[in-house]
C-alpha cells in the first residue's frame, strides 16, 4: 500500500510540473507574439549576438570551400583554353611558314618570267545624293567629282559587288550608270562553267545574259563575275547570280541592293577601257575571237 501511495504522489507532482511548464510556455508565446515587447526585443538581440559570431565562423569555411571550387573550375577551364590556343598558335605558325615559302617562290617565279605588276588601284568613296532612276534610265548622282579624283569610266563598287560605272563627271558630283540600265553592258563569266557572256541591263531589276555560246552550261545559281574583257572592269568583280533560265532568256539577280545604296566606292583600275557613245563597252571585243562565230543572243535561242 505504501508503494502505491508513493506512485500516486509522484504522478501528482509530475502533473503539477507539467501544468506549470505549459503555463510558462504559453506565457512565453504570448510575450513573443508581441512584436513591440521589450523583452522579446532583448531576447532577439541576445540571440543575434550569440548566433552571429557562430554563423560567421561557420560560413567562413563554407565560403572558402566555394571559392576553392570556383578556382579549381576556372583553373581547368583556363588550362583547356590554353591548350586550344597553343594548338591554334601552332597551326598559325605553320601557315605563316607556308605563306613565307610561297611568297619567296612567287617572287622567284616572277623574276624568271620578268613579271610586270599591274597599275596601282586608287578609289574615292562617294555618298549617294539622288536616285535618278526612271522607266527609261537607271542611274545615281553621287557627291564626288573631278576635284576628288573621280573620272569617267571608273567602276562603281560596293561591298556586295559591281554596281555600275561613272558615266558623267562634274567638279563636285558624278552620275553613275547602273548595270541594270538598258544601255549598260558588262562582260562577265560564269565562275563554275567559265562561260563568257555580256550582261545587258533592261531597265528592270534583273539584267539579262547575252552572247552566250550555243554549248554554254550556265544554270540557275551560277555566280557571274566580270571577265576583264573589254578593258573597262578588271576580272573577278562579283556581279550577280543566275535566277532564271527560261525560253532562251537567262536573267541575273545583281548582288548589289540598289534600293539601299548610301555610299559607293569609285575605283580607278587604270585600265584602257573602250567606251562607245557613253553607253557601254565594245561588245564585239568583249569575247575571244574563237567564240566570235558561235555567239548568239539569249533571245534567239
């Protein structure tokens, strides 16, 4: 019986202690729930004072580990980049060596052939001030004349290719005859098949190829460049791309966008060009004599 009474007394004290603890906990929650409580503020500050150094001490090695990991990643990235640059540098050095050998060989061959270099090329960059194109003519007025070194017959070129040539020159301005003008004639050659022809303007966006040989192999997509025949334009200037081969007519889309011309380069290649009546080139000399008897216009095919 004595043990039973002792157990009952123990449970009673446990219940009382638990009750007191719950009351204290509830009271603490009430204090914490008041944000303007001085006690809560003090407790919060005390906790911050205690935990701040601990957090700082713990975060330092974590930050150091992060920086170390970042440094390791950067190291391997830089190492890989360095290896790639070394390989690229070795390749460039090899190309430099080959270029020097070719340069020396070229100089030697020129001496053997008594090669005479062509004349120096000079140019003037002029601003387009007016588009004088109409149904009967395709031309531009540019700001640049004889005072700037512009001369009749100079090639008018953009970054895309040949635009035309200088037709008339004043002291401060010049008129450019575009390759799309009906009077324009440009000796050209197909890069792929090497077929020679004359590009003839039609006062439209697409000039036409004339005087192709009957066995020509010009196809859609072929790039046309100047052939150098006739002595007006040097060989190799980009002109346009064949976009239509129908009914014996071969049309070319010029590389130059004439609707967006703002500046144009007038180049003097110092070529003894043959100009007829200020309109175009002497097309009878634009093709080799071997093809003179076999030429035909696109319209006749």
